[in-house]
C-alpha cells in the first residue's frame, strides 16, 4: 500500500516511463531466453556463442562514451527511442540470418541499440524526477516493473514456439514476434514520454526540499570549488572500476543462465522458461524491497549482508547438488543479486549531479563492458568444455573482490561524506553506518 501511494505521487513523466517499461521487460525476457537456444539450433557452438556475446559487450563499451556525449546534443529521449528501434532491427536479423558472420552482424546492431538504451534511460528517468528521494523511488519501481515483466516474457518465450514455430529454422517466428514488441515499445515511448527540459528549476526544488528537511547542505567533494575537475575525474574512475568488477560478476552467469539450466540437468525448454520466469519473480521481489534494506540497516550493513549471501549462494550452486535444490538456490540468488545491482546502480547514479550523469553513464558502460566481455569470453570457453559449474565459482570470487573494493575505497570516500544519502525519520535513503 505504501509503495502504491509513493507511485501515485511521482511526476507524470516518471509514471509514463514506468508504464512503458512493461513492454521492455516482455521483449527482453523473450529475447534473452530464445537467442542462445536459437543459435544452438542454427548450428553455433558454445565457443562461437561466447565470441558473439563478448563482441557485443565490447561494442557497447566502445560506443558508450560517444553516445553519452551525443546525448547532450540530441537529447536522451531521441537516443532512447533510436536504441529500442535498433534492438528490434537486430532481433529481426537474428531471425533470418544464417551463419556466424550474419549472427555477428546482428549482435553488433543489438549491442548498438542496447548502448543507446543503457546510457540514456536511467538519466532520463531521473530527469523526470523532482528530488533525490523520487529518483531512488523511481529507480526501484523501474526495476520492479522490468523484472516482473521480464519473468512474464521469459515464460512466454518458453511456450510460444510450440504455437508459432512451423519451420525448421530454429526460433525464427518467436524472434520476429519479439522484434514487433520492441517496435511497439519504441512507438509508445516516442509518443508518450514528455520532451526533455533543462533541470534548473528542478534542481532548485530539490535544494529547497533538502534545506527544509535538514538545513543548508555542507559542500560535497564535487561541489567544492577547489579543483572540481580533478575530484570529478577521480570519482568517475572509482565508480567506473566498481562497475567493471560488477559487470564481470554479472556476465559470468547471466548471459548463459538458460544454458546452465538446460544442459546441466537436461531440462526441457518449458522447464527452463518456467524456472527463469520464477527467477524473474525473484528479481521483482528483490527490487521492491531493496530501498527498505538501506532504510533499515544503512549502506554498510546492507551491502555486507547482500554481498555475503550472494557469495555463499554462488559457492553452493557450484556443488553437485539435486536439481530441485539447485533451482531453489538459483531463485534465491536471483532475488538477492538484483538487490545488489539495483542498490549499487541507484546509489552510484544519484551521487552524481544531473549534468555529470551522462559522462558517468558513458564511463560506467565502458568499464562494465570490459569486465563483462572478458567474463563472457572466458565463460564461453569453459562452456565449450561442457563445464556448467565453474562459472559460479568465478562469479563468487568477483563478488568478493567487489565487496572489498566497495568497502575500502567507495563507501568511505564518497558515501559517508555525501549528506544527500543521510536520513532521519522522513523515509529517505540513509547512509548511516
């Protein structure tokens, strides 16, 4: 009930963005489930799939900085719609392509579209928000809507091929249907989302809100006028390296999750889609409760708990365990892992001012893509050897490295001195330790 009331108080731009996010979740859910299975059906090996995946991630890294610069000139909304359209085109190429080279080209187009989306959507969502508190609430709702419909799309992707696939060309018709959903999303966001405006007025409202709650804010590292350029560069670098480590941990498992489930226990496509749909539900639950954890425990304890639980779960999933126990632990890991990535991305983006966020988004995408591409490439080699357990150990080790980096470099230097993340009883994000 409280979450619903918070949603109703959000600006109209935020609510329209969240409403259209359902289509994005459905499309991505269908696409991610079907793509690897389609490539396998079309004769691609696990190593070739790893090469295609890692190349796509590297493309995102190469294009991230130019896109973040372009966003300031053309506007985030235009790039967002263009990106969704590019994903639709790439999805269609996957549907009709034959051979490694054409699949490689299709992944390039999809990655170009994903770069446009990922380097603009959060900043645009935050642009429609009026205060830091609304930004955090909007991000939480965004991830909740996305993960809920991601699960639904995954479930549809598992059963839809039985109804519409009439040829021997893999999952061609399902990919075409997914492409149509992406095009509908591009039209919806192009027509419904408000035009961007400069945030001078919004910035004053946010400052007035903060002064009303806790008086004049002390200057943060970025706001201090002594050497602001060097401080900003340092902050960008610290958070970008954190994104690199997190991206590596994500790509050890996420791009190949359907393959792990299918081939480790010889599950049917329906079973894979059902388990991944339940995993989407776990992601939804995790994203909904993420802000409450920080409100309750603060940044230090929250990140300690979710990192340790994730690390332990990765080590347990590495073991030779019963399929039902594996499935249960995988669902729990999904919910807890999304808490980690949700909070890390939300707090990181909110710690930058609006005019700095495009640059940070570009830097984050570059470093995250490097970590993700390296992890995806090595995991692809591991999968070529039919080893479906070792990637869980690698993910656990990267999470352990990420926790050490956050604890000793990120949190003491940036969050404990940033008063915008401290809270009293007014239900705002806390950074109290």
